[in-house]
C-alpha cells in the first residue's frame, strides 16, 4: 500500500512538471542530467564524472552540479568545491561525493547547492561554465535539462518503489530518458534490458577496479599496498556487499568486510574498530572505496595500512557514446 502511494505521488509530481514546463527554471548553458530509477549503488556519480571528462576533453568548461548529500556543515548557500584554479571546500562543506569528484576532475568546476539552478547560475557567471552535468538529476524536476541519461540494471524491472523496494519511480518512467546506460554483462543482455524498459537508445556501463592509493602517506602503507596479501574491505556506501565481491573478483584475498551506513561520517572510534577488525582477520591491508576515503583521510595517521580503490567506469561503445553525447550537447547549445 505505501509503495503504491509513493509511486502515485512520484508519478503525479512528474506529470505536473510536464504539464507546466514554465515551472522549470532554465540555465543559459546546456544541462546533461545523469540519474537513475533506483536509490544508491547504481554508479550515477562515476558516470557523471565520465561525462564531465568527455565534455572537458572536447573543449568545454563543465560544471558538475551536486546537492552535496549528507554534508556535515549545513548551509542553504551555494558552495564552490572546485573552481578552475583549484579546490575550495573540504569534505564537511562539500559532502563526500562532490569532494571526491573535485579531487579527481582537473578542469571541471564542482558546485554544491540545494538549489541547483542557483549553483548552475553561479557556475556560469563566475566560473565560466559552458555546460552543466547534473549528478543524480532524474528526479530533480525543477531544473530544465537538455539531456537525460538514466542508469538501470535488469532487476530494476522487477523492483518496487519505496519503501518496499529501492525504486524512486516506477520502471516505465525510464521511457522519459533520452538514453539508458545499462549495467549488464554484455551487449546482448544490455539490449534486452533496454527493450524491457521500452527505450531504443542505450549504452552499456562497465565497471572495473583501478589502482590503489595509500592513505596517510606512510611508507609502511605503501609497502602493504605493494605486498597486498589478506585484506579487510571497509565501506560506507549503498549496496556494501558489492565492494568485497569486486575485490575478490579482481584477485584480492578478502579476509573480512566491515560495512557502515551510506555516507557514514567516520570517527576516531570507527578507526579503532577498523583496526581491531583488521587484526582479528589478520589483514595486512584495509581497502576502502574512493568515496569513503575522503571521509577517512582527515583521521590519519592510522595504526594500520589503508588504501582507496578507485571505481573505473566505462560506457560502451566508447566512441559511439562520446559522439552521441557531444552531438546532443552541441545541438542544445545551438537552440539557445
């Protein structure tokens, strides 16, 4: 019953905006939204980063707009996390994902705000943004967008909306997307998922684990990364089971896993707990996600070796996706 009411409310809200297009505020520069039907764990932020990189490499000056979910410093004003001249805000003011993006994305402005129209306006007028990438934007209906990319996987077709399931909207809402980015083991499977959603334009998301980056700067930590051995997986993300599974698939000997809530603000007590668990599992190295690392790093030094593992996301076919994206953004810019 509650899930049906939630789904009806979400559908009513979307229809209202579709019937009242003037209620959507429009920025001067094109807006590319990267979103999902499901909450958490779909890869929205890494794909948003990839889109921003593609636009930057094509000569644009992108601004990545985020709401800065679970920031510990609360403010209604816009926060510039990264400007063209470098980093401006720490993880408390930015939130973990925007800070992670700001550290990774040279040449991309990262701006956080509850009102992403104001964030985008600031990016255009003060930071020289020529295009915007809206992170987790499919349900952010108050801001007009020129391109909607929606991330899905096969089990989204069988999921319910909150609170019984993990969907924010019914599966058929994906038909509003300009293109789907499907997480699937191959092109045939991805095409079948896209067909199930009734969307003809689709690309396939591929994930892999990148290099390890020691935290804390100790030589002992660097040696542990080089030697690897038994590892303890530590996460504060949605779908935490996926990280140790990915480590095992990549060849790591995962001795144990310690999961905190998504966006968990790590404390010295948490660090002590991680240390105890690493010793209990005889793990010479603690591995965590890049997102978790930005919340752990301020608590260094550690009495254990710890490294962050970057999630590397590709959208295939790579050249086809790049050409399609740039063509659509150029067309949106020409209409303004």
